[in-house]
C-alpha cells in the first residue's frame, strides 16, 4: 500500500469516528433538551400549586442552637434561559426560587453569638445562602482589645431554589438545591433519560419537606 493510500485509510477511519461521535452528541443533546422541556412545565405547574398551598418550611437555625420561628415557603417563581449549541437553540438552565418567611407576621430580628472560627465560618456560610439580611458586630475586651465573640443580628427571612442545568454533551441534568432542608446546598446530577414524572415527584417531595429519594 502506497503512503497516500495509508493516509486515505487513516483519514477515512478518523472521519468515521467523528461521524459516530457527532451522532452520539446529537442523540445526547436531543435527550437532554427533551428532559429540559419536560422539567420546565412541571416546575411551572408545581409553582402554581405551591403558591396556593404555602407549605411549611423545614427548621432553620444559623448556629444549630437558636431556632427560627415556624416558617413557610411562598412566592414561587420559575425562569428558564436558552443558548445555541451547534447552531441549535436549546435550554441552558431552568430555575425555581421561593421565599422562606414566618408562618405568621413579619420577619423578626434574631441574634446569635459565636466565639470560635469554625462556628463563625458556619454561621457566615448560612447567612450567605439566600442571603439573610444581617449585621455583624465584633465584641472585644474593653482593656485588652481581644476579640471575645462575634454577634450577628439578622432578619428571619431567606430564600430557597432549585436550578436544573443542562449538560447536553454528556446527556445529564445537574440539579442544585438550596435550602430545601434548612440551610444547605446540595448537588444532584441525573441522566437526562431518567427524567420523568416519578423523578420530579421526588424533587417536589423534597421541596415540601416529605421523605424523598431525589438526592
């Protein structure tokens, strides 16, 4: 076989591999976008129902010791963004957010104090989730100027959310859940082909605080 024939054979093999890869990408992309188009109306319908129900929220506490008053989930909203992928318009991500507010009355002022760096980091991470409106005060020794504690005054209101981000090339949907079981951020990747009513029902159960297999 001449050298030119060897190059032709190599080129043909590469072309076949690229065609197979493109076909696989197209199949995964189609599955992923189909899953996104299933998720969007489900979350829109779910938001409408939960705006009527206003389900009770899970227990919230910034330091794990000082409980918030009984809370509820309100003002559910859904949004979606699109992008172009290989000259085709697809759904980039879908988000549903809601407010977490007291079950009765307006948000109230709470106070927690910490004096260890690990506790301080934990409280500040939780304050950033939502976020929670607050003021931070350092309490120091009047003579030695040594830091005695850090005091946080906050309003008992925060936010929760679910964001489903598409990964078309790998055929997956990456869910990011914020504050669905108290202050937390959880990732839950799912194969696009497994997205259906049963899967999203498990997500809905987690949002309203029922036992769930979603995560």
